[in-house]
């Protein structure tokens, strides 16, 4: 199976922590964040993983090489300018041409949800996209599900008025299983993001499914969240072995 870990961002919200290194190289208990995610994917049968790169790319390629010591083969996709979460997928269309579906995860995550169950739901339902969802106040991506776990509403970066009018309980976790047909929604002439440029336009046209998070998840988007991720790994609250 194939996957993509998104690692091209600057990590500006982390301030001094990413001044000299990309977020994927942040150390957690002595290992870079990306090492955890590659081993996580390997655990669930992903043997060929693409990693998109931009900021300080060579630090990542020098450390991870071909990926074999982390249980996967790594394919690097270098972006002259960041293409966004969807644009990165579009650039890798040839890489995914031999599979029906694939997984995409944001590279700033520490997560241990059971991916085999998520993949099973995606395939059993014949979904175009299956998103891992959790509940967290103040998130940027608000998601509404019906009683059959179909995603029927999606707000990206809502303002206060939109939040009050649409109090959706679920938010995007940054892990998704996608069918190749979703590639048709990705704009070809500009950088593009999955929520704004793919999921929202696809609502009502494609089957989008939500899967509630079961397990640990931390998005490392601040110094405080980085400290939380380090603590979770050291205390055993994150279950994927180093």
C-alpha cells in the first residue's frame, strides 16, 4: 500500500523550534517526528511512502535516505514552492497511478489510530474519501456527519459567526484515505488544499465518510503541543514503538 506524509511546510507557528530544522525533524525521545510516522505506516502495511519536501529538504533526505531502516521505501517529492496539501497529491499522481486508494497524513501529527479499520471502512463503503475525525473546540476544519457517518457539512477556517451558526461537533484530524477519483477535484493551475479545494466542492457529489478517532492524536502546531507530544511518547500514552 502507498501513503503520503506531508512535510513541506515551514512550521512557522513553532517559532525558534523550526528556525533551523523542518518540523519533520523535531526530536521526540531522541527520534525525529517523521521516524514515528514512517514506523506507524509500516505497522499497517504501507511499504511505499512518499514525502513531500520544501523547507530544509536535505536535512530530511540525509537522515532518512531510502527509508528501509524505518520499514518502508521512501519516495521524495521536492516542491520549488509549497503546493498545499492537495497540490502535493496532484504532483504525485504518477506515483499513485498503480493503486485504487492511498493514505495521506499531515506530517505534524503524532497519532496511533488503527488504520486497518479505517481502510476497511473506506473500501467497504466505496468512499471517495474517508477522514479521521475528532472533537476539539476551536479547530480550523469543522465537520458535520449524519447518522450513517457520511460527511454532509464542512467549514474551513470559519469565523465566529459561522461557528455559532454551524456548531459541528467534529473536526478534521489530518489523516485520510483517498480514492484516486478524488484527484479530479484538485485544481491543476495553482496550489491547493484538501479541505477548501477538494472536500467542500465534493460534498453532495462524492461519498465522503468520517471515522471517529480511537487512540492518541496530537497535532504539533505550537511549543505547548510539541511538549505534549514528547510527554505522550515518554509516558507510553502513544503506542507506536520508537
